[in-house]
């Protein structure tokens, strides 16, 4: 077991130890085990300590505009609805080109990697992310309020009709027309 280095996101007086995929949190001398999956480690950490910085894949900025309660699985849909409600409160998000808090309950998420791309199109979701960031004039790792990002997606992609250029080959394309 190794101690995770202190950081600005770790509250004072908290000791965080990591052993494989299990975190041990020592808080006021009381240990609490938190079992985490690779892709939800930070989600659980934020929930425990109320740190509200959500990880969002850039192309999900488009997906939320068209979400109709359909998805890969019931678990995924439930998470997507919960994330949509959370984002409606305009939290700060960090924009990514990798699996995020939405992907945490996706059946195509295999150990933090999107397996939804076919062998003919590896990295398809990452390509969508990079195109969204480029059109919005943003970079991976940008921290931004959700509504500011959603406005940028609307202004630079959705209103000018560029969505299909980015993700017209997505299996959910018919829901976004």
C-alpha cells in the first residue's frame, strides 16, 4: 500500500492510501474503505469530499443537448440523467478526450478505455472530442463552467449545423436530428 501524495484537491487532515483499486481514507483517525473502479475514482473522491469538478468528454457537450432517456443500458441512462441534472446546476468541469463521469457507467468502458469504437475506427470517440474542442477554441484539460461550455458548443457547432460533420457516424445519430 502506498500513500497518495497530498495535493490541492485533498482536504487538510485527510490521508489517502492506495492499494490496487482500493482507496483507504483516514479521516479524523477513522479508516473508511472505498472500493472504486478505474473510471470513477475521482467521482467517488468528489462525492466523499464534495469537490465539484466534473470530468466531461468534450463530445458529450453535444450529447447532452439531444439526450432523450435512451442509451447503452439502464445503468448508463440513469447515470446520464443524473449527470444532466448535476450539470444543470452549472458546476465547473474539466474537458477531456478520454472516458469521463458519463462513461463511468457505460458498458463499453473497459478499464477506463472506450471499447465502443469498432476495429475499423479506433479512437472514434476521442476524434469527436478533439473536433469539438477545436471548433470551440478550447484545449483538453480546460476548466470551465458547464453553461459556458454548453454555450460554446451551441454557438460553434450546433447552431451552424456542424454536428453531423463531427459525429454523423455515431450509432445514436438518428436521435440528434
